[in-house]
């Protein structure tokens, strides 16, 4: 195999093919490491060396729900890809180290999904109160106000994320002007460079 890659890499100075090689019997494959032992494939979670293990920091201004999702998905992945108990414990240890390095105090255990399901059901049938997200403290204060006003059974707070750099810089310049027609979202008339000249308002 090494000779095959050597010949292929000699074909052009602009193309270089690489491949993963086993380390201590473990072969990296995507986000896992594989090892064959006595005809049994052992699998554990793997993070490439190029990965800086940088995730959403625990002290960032992101909503708490986003941080919980980061922790839940990382631990869920570490557990899901592992083939045995020993590999699972090693994967959870690696995930816990990454979480602690980013300010989280997480315990390596399986995340239950029953809470998310019940939370989704509890929102059904309620009127959404859509407000821009500022901080978790302000969001909690608004929820407490809804409880004191006895509106928590009828209204649910929905935080609207703040505009990021992409939303501020990337926009469709073709349709940034509104049409004088009522309830027109995308107007096919009078726009230079439009894909169509005739059509109905959307």
C-alpha cells in the first residue's frame, strides 16, 4: 500500500494523497477509531489532532438551550459510536475532558430525552411570545412574570436569536425593495437582472 501511494504521489507535484495509519492498533475512520481483535471490531469515539476541541464556551452569551444541546450531542455521540463498555468509558472520558476545557462541569453519563419530549408537548397549544434574546437572566425574569400573571399555561416565551455577521452581510440584493402591491413578498416586476419578467406576485 505504501508503494502504491508513493507511485500515485509522483504523478503530479500539485496532488498529494494521504491515508490514515493505525496507531497502537487503532485506525482512525471519520469520528471513530477501529481495531480488529480476534475477529471482533472494537470502536471508540475519536477527535482528529487538527481539531482544537473548541466548542461553545460555558461562559458565552449563547442561550442555555444551545449549551445544553452541545453537551447532549457530544455525550450522545461518544456513547453511540462506542462498541463496548471499555470503549464507552474511554470515549466519555475524552468528551468530559473537552467539556471541562471549555468551562463545563459535566458528568459523563447518558443524556435522557424524556425531558425534551415533555418540554415539546408542554408548548403545544400555547401562544408564542417572541422576543429578542438578550441574556438568560432576562429570559428567566420574563418567564417569572408570566407565572406571576398566571399566563404560563397560555403563553410560552420564544427567544429570537440576535443577528450574526452572516445575516448582516449576506442578503438578496435583487429583492431588497418591497413592492407597492399588498402582501407581496417577492416581486417579479421591474427588477434588473430578474429571472423572470412576467408572473404573479408571491
